[in-house]
C-alpha cells in the first residue's frame, strides 16, 4: 500500500470512532470534531482539552505528511501516536463497558497504525540497504 494512501486512510478511520455515554447519548468523532471546531471559534477556552486538541494535531500532522512530496516518517508516527491516544482510550472504554460498537469502531485505525509503522520501518530499512549497497 502506498504511504500517501495509508496516511489518508488513517485520517479517515480516525474520524469514525464511535462514542456512547449516558442513556441515549452517542456520536461519531467526525461530528464531535465539527462541533469542537465550531466551538473553538466562539469559546476557545472551553474547547481546549488534551483529548480534543491532541487528536486534532495528530490529524493535521497526517494531513501535512499526506500533502508533502517526501514526508519525514516522524510526522506520520507522531500523528498516529496523538490520534492513537484517543483511539486506544475509546477501545478501552468499549471493552470495559462491554460495548462492542464502541470497541470495534477504534480497531480500523489501530490496525492501520500498526501496519503503517511496519510499512514505514520496512521502507527505511530498504533505503538503508540501498544506500549501503551503493
């Protein structure tokens, strides 16, 4: 899989985390992020929280690495880590509350992140072998 496609899929899958709380309260992360961004421009202090700001920064880093011609791997790794904090928390909450929808919603991002780390590492290894051979 192309690294650009991988970064795009990581951004997309990060938006489809599912959250449920209380009686009938539920939302997808893309909807929560939209509300958060709207709130950020009207009341920025109330929108500042590590579980909201860090994943947004992670998505921006992945977007930057998607748009650059030769992105540095640390951009993707940092983006995956920042979003991964939230997605692992969603997975943990889903497991502890025995809510299958919540737990499963985080798995595509987590699986793609593990694949992405392996892909970036193998690419770096290939580049190192290529430079050592020449």
